[in-house]
């Protein structure tokens, strides 16, 4: 498997920026022959032959390159398993907080504050380092996988999900998503749902009916991450704090927002960011209450959100869903409608389809029902599709940045109505 050259160079750089470290030890700290995930291998992808690698370039634009170098240097100093666990948790949380701080900065930043991509690529650089790290102590493949997951979840905002103790405010939890479909020139894609999450985390918004406090996280575009319970981990923590509502958010259709009526218990097989597909009923995540429902209906105040005139994009209430036609083998004939699911029918897709966006709505609301939190509002918001910079060799341009900002700002206005 291809090892990102950016990470090979990064390991070498770490030796020159940390004079207090024994160079002989650091030279053997990383094994760059260790296979990486498909996501991590994209760290070498460029837009044009001979051009800079997109991921590391975006990390540098945001000023996160020093943080990445610091991590790779300090990782070599970890001498015991417990120390390493504390280190990766702390560093993951620090990366998340740095991304949120940059996104919400009231002062000018070195690169568009609404860009969600630097967090995504910095996370992959650091997970690569963890995967190729040669610790001074014995570590099993399972323990290393736990370290990678611990860092990953912390860097997504899962370690920073506590609402402030403020009486008289509404509490709303939200999630966005990483960029996805990143093959070829699409490696520069962003995700406005992830950008919105960074804009919303920890923010307090004043509305005509009072203040709203938000907690946010960014979900992976990985079936495996969902199987491990990343959705339940975030919303389970939120539900213990008695929120007023939550909104799963993802990128949807061109030109409009959709509030999805139905979430479906079905995976359609489309490949994730590791080029892995999954087909069949949504599985359970171990350790959480998860009642069996084929469809779960939104409880968001959709009409209020539609009528609010948040602009500039239209907001619609999407009634569509599909079920496997009753009396035929599951997986063969879809029956798609806009009324009500047939009692006893097996779900084939929700209004938001049969990919991870639909599943985020399904898992979060299944958990809400499992906890008996029927007074908590919950549902899914699909954003308009974000385009790409006009120049196929450019990482960004003004029109691209404006569209992302417009979408994220309208998300903020919509979730404040929950």
C-alpha cells in the first residue's frame, strides 16, 4: 500500500524541531512500511501532476502543521501504555478545540475560518502517525486500534460534549460529517455539515424565545465507525444531560435544505471513505438501548423551520421513503412513496436515502426512543450540496468560500429554532 510521502517527511522533520530528543531513538520511532487505511493513503493525492499534496497543504494553510509536527515528536516520548492513552486523548481533544477556535475566531485567521477540511486532513496525519508508531513498549494490534479510536473520537468533539451548567437555556446537540467522495480531483472536497458543526460547537445563540446552547461533533464517513458506536457515544452523552433537542446534519441535494421526515433501518451498500460498502439492516452498537424500528419519524418543528425565512436557500419538508415491497424477498423490489410506511414492512431507505446520513438520523433517534426521551426533539437536516472551486487546480476561491459560509450560517439559524 502507498505510504504518504508527507508523513515520511514529517517523521524526519520531527527530529530537527525537537533537540531534546535522542535522535537515535527517534530515527526508529516510525515504521513507514506499515499499511494505512484508504483514507490515510489520500494524504499524497494532488490536483495536478507534480503539485502539492492537497491534505497537507490545507493543514498548513490553517496553521495546523506545527501541531502535527509537535504530535509526531511527542508521540516518540511516550514510554508506557497509560501515558500514551492520556496523550492521545489530550491531543485529540486539543486538535478539536483548535479547529473550533479557528472556525469561530472573531479575529482574522490565515485561511477561511469556515473551512472544515484542515481538521479532517490533520486528523488523518495524526492517525497515520499512531498507526506507524513503534512504541518503546509492547502493544497488541487491538490496543493500537483502541488508541487510534480514542484519538479519533476525541478529535471529533466526543470528549468535549458537556453542556455548560446554565439554567433557562435550551440545549441542542448536533453532528456534521467529514468530507467524502474524495477520489481524484474531488480530494479537495469540503462538507458544509462539518463546517456548520465547527461553527456551532459551544456557541450560545440568542433567539426571540430565549438562548440556545449547542454542542457539536463531526462524524466519520465510515461504516466501521458507525458499527463501533460513534453516533451513540455522542448522543448518548448528550441525552444524559437532558437536552431539548438534537439535529443530525449532512450534505444532501443541490440548492435546498431538506428536513427529513423518515429515517430507515437500512444500508444501501454505497462505499464509504475507505471504499468499504455495507448492505442490510442497520446493526446495533454494543452497550446502548436500541429498540427495533424499521422507520423513525422526525420530531423536529419542521413547519416552524420552514416558515422562519432563514434564507438564502429554500427549506423543504421531505416526505419520501422506500420500503421493500411486502410479499417479495427483501432487497429485490422497492416501493417508494410519500404517505406512511406499511406496518410490518422492511425499510429500504429514508427520506435522506440509505447512506450514512440516513443512518445518523436513525441511530440518534433510535437511542432517543431507547432512553424513553420522548420529550426531546430529534431529526435530520440535509444541507444544499457545496460545489468546488472553479479552477480544477485550486484549493479554494471566493465563490466556493461564500457558498460554504452561506450554508453554514443558515444551518446555525435553523438549529437555533429547535
